[in-house]
C-alpha cells in the first residue's frame, strides 16, 4: 500500500464495527456493575438480619432489667448500659442500611439508564423497532451523608 492510499484509508475514520464493539463492551461492563450492586443490596439485607439481632439483644436485656426492677429497687447499671449499646448499634445499622439501599437503587437506575441509552444510540432499535430507555434519576444523589457513627444518630 503506498503512502497516499494509506492516508486516504486513515481519513475514512474507524470502521463502524469498532464503535459498536466498544459500545457493547461498555454496556456489558455497566450491566456487570449493576449486577454487583444488586449483590451488594443482598449483602446489606443480610446485615439487616444482624441489626435485628441487636434489637433482640436489647429487648432481652430490657426485659431482664424490668423483671429485676420489680423485685429490687436498684437496677444493674452495667446491664442498662449494655442494653443501650445494643440499641445504639441497632439504630446506627438501620440508618446505614437505609442510606446504602437508597444509594444502591439510585446507582442502579443511573447504570441502567446509561446502558439503555448506549444501546439505543449506538446499536439502534431492537427487534420491534423501539428501545426502552430507563429514565435517569432526577436528583444527583439521594444521600448526602458520607459517614455514619454513633454520635451522628438522630432518632426518627
């Protein structure tokens, strides 16, 4: 191939197949990220079960303290402190789970929107002639807090 023929071929730009393959690869990566987020959501659900253990532990301790209070005018301060720690851990975990779930759902909508738009804009219509694009979230993020500790708990 002479230099003029090479330059003419280079001016034609990339073949249409390359952008389509890149778009398909990007769409696959977006969907893999969405699947990972869904798995994270399931892990958070499991963590919620731990939260329920904290509530159960606090409830058990409080019931013991109530039974003791009926027979003794003094309540064991250590047990009361332990019960309060269970409750603080449970409330913190509940708020963390709620914020995390909101963020995951938001990111899932954004990822699906990007994957759908990519499919529509690069690959064209689907078999029946219409591509459904999930709408993008209206707000940038439903959660503004980026840390959670026991001192930041607000009871609802």
